[in-house]
C-alpha cells in the first residue's frame, strides 16, 4: 500500500484493512489484516487463500481504517477509503499485481467499480497481488541468531527484528514473515517459527528469498541494519557453513511431503513395500489390462520440473520418451514411475486438464465403437485447474472414454467428489456432461486394518471398476453401436452342422 492520506499524525496512524467480502456461490467472507503502527506505507504480512474460479465473477471490496483503539468495532476507527475489484482483475493484471487509487464510499458506487474519491484530495493507492499456490506441503521450522549487529540507538543497543520476502516473477518482492523484536542487544536470538514452504517460495526451491534486518523504533521509522539473500534449497542444508550470512542460522528442520526420498512423502519408495501410488496402480491396472490386446499403455505424469532445464510440465511421459510414451504392462509402468521419481522434481501447480485432453484426443479419433479408453488418475487431492478440468470432462463425456480417480493420502477430496458427479452431474459453462464418466474413490477407505495390502488392493479394484461396464454400454447405446453378431459354432471339416427345432 502506498501513500495513504494523512488523516492522523504520523505518530498516531495505525492502518488496518478489513471487511473484504468475496462472492463465491453467494458466500460472504470477511477478513482483517494485522495492524501496522505509525506508517503511511504499510506492507501487510498476513495473506489470504481464496478459491479462484475462472468462470465466475468474484467481487472483492477492500476497506482501510486508521486504528485509534483496541476496539474490534470498525465504526470506532477513522475510515480512510475503499476499493472495489474482482479476483479476476488481480489475477489477470501484469504479474498478477493490481494498483488502484483509494476512494471514499459512495452510495452510487457499483460493486465492480473503484470507489469515488474526494475532489482535490489524494487518498493513496492500494496494491493487490496474487499468486497461484503450488501443491508443495512442506513446512519449515527455523531459528536464527545474529552476531555483532550495527548499533543504531544513541542511548542503547539495537532492537533488531527480521523481515522475510519471497521474490516474484517480475523481480519484485512480497513480504511473507516478520519475526518478533528482541530488545536492546547486538547479538539477538530470535524465537523459532514454523512457516509453509510455499509462503517462502511457493514450492520453487531455487527462488530467491531476501531477508532484511531492522532496528525497531517506536515511531515506525525503523532503521535498516542490513540484508542478505538465500534460497530454500540452501536453507534446507540446515546448520552448516552454507547458512552463515550476516545472520547465522541456528537450526532448521523441514517436514516434507514433496520430496520422494523422505519417508513422509506419499511417493516414498520403501524397499520393503509399495507406496500408495504404486498399490493403486497395480490394483486397478492388473485387472483392466486383461481387456487390452497388446498390453502396451501410455503412462503420463503431471506436476513436475523436467531435466535438464527445469521446465514445468503437466503432461510428460513417465519413461522419458515423448515419441513413444508406451510402457509394457503394469510392471513396465511401475518401473517407469520409479525411475521418473529419480529424475524429475515434483512441482505445482497440479493440473488435470492436459492429461484428460491428451486421452480425449485419442478417443476422438476412434468413435466407431471398436475401442474404449480408460484413464486412471492417482492423486493426493490437490487440483489447480478445476474449471479447465471440468470443461475437459464435459467434452470427454461425448467420447468413448472413462476416468478413474484414486485419491491417496489423508487430504480432503472435496474437489474429486465434485468431479465424480454421482450426486450432481458435472457441468461447465452452463453445459451438463452428456453422461457420467468419472469414478472417484479414496484409497484410505479400503486399507485393511490388519495391514493386508493384497486385500486392500482387491477391495479398491472391485469398487473403482464397478461403473466402467455401464459407462461403456451407455456410450455405445447413445451412438447406436451394437455388439458384433455371435460367430457360428465351430464345425470340423467334413462334418455338417445340424440344428434341431
């Protein structure tokens, strides 16, 4: 936020933004940031996660207040201005960064317009930024200390605190964390804190992280002591010579679900048993492969950075062969999956639509009933392109194809249940799917309590494949495709076949 109207003296000004209703299926959400003392240029740390729907208009309103007391009643504080916009405006702006002038409320203001300002008075500017969240679920616990910081206070030592920023694609930085103030010391030891890794770098381990150190002053004019830059990959090395800067790292630990080499990851390759992804693939694949003549299956991955340039892909062959992504049987797919985990870096966002459209392109070429395609998607429940995936499924419902989705892990699978369409037929852009082609099951519901994985896999396969026959028949009937006539019984040479009536 930049250059707010000076309605209070600089020593009394405490801005707070509040009352941010966002429309999502007629649901109103109100959120407030933290209060920043004595400044006309606040940079708020607190972030908000909103569901973004490409096909919906999601109205937002930002109100700004000068806080004069601890009262939660906004009418007790000075109103500074407001801005109206849509979430789409922010996402669609260059680098997803929108600047709008603050204005004062008006009864004539429309929800999709900026509020009118006061003639002859500048109320300041609000800067709004958005970034699509990656699917990385790492959390980092860190603790920092510093030695021999610069003395900034005349009658004492410094009161240092640290501010963390993540870099953006356009070269700017966004604040993501601020430590507490340690009073009257040049050798501070800050308290440990835990922060989601996607807040630090959105899952990009090589993205620049900038850390600034300030001497706190009561009037808000904090003195800059120094800064340094690093990356999550460097921090992940823990306490070592690599993490000695102007500030020394005391300790660092990571709880990771993104790194397949760690036992907490759903992709972890245990030498003694298959992970959930492999079990789901084997359970379903070993049954459905019997209906394929050559047992050659294209196997695709999505949501990863590929070597050698780190390009993010949502549709890459597990065997690394773009020209020939086919694997020999289920064992061939499992081998390709394990090898790919050694070469790619799992990375968000997680987009389903490219893979669905990939299979749909095959199905669109063969609509005479001679072939039927089944896509198996194994996921941890995260999906970043819900609108595009729904559109791809609606289009695919016209084609000879079905989609099986198996959810692994303990995540909430609300999005997957919506794609299933058992209760409410899936739709996109006002168009209903011609038929239900998606079957979703969470693998955890089939885990045997005694640890019998064979039994778990058998239960999973039975339920997940249950709807495929009806889906195949519904397509054939809708296209008027009839079964081939039964061939006549075999008659040995020299014998005449008799029919008795």
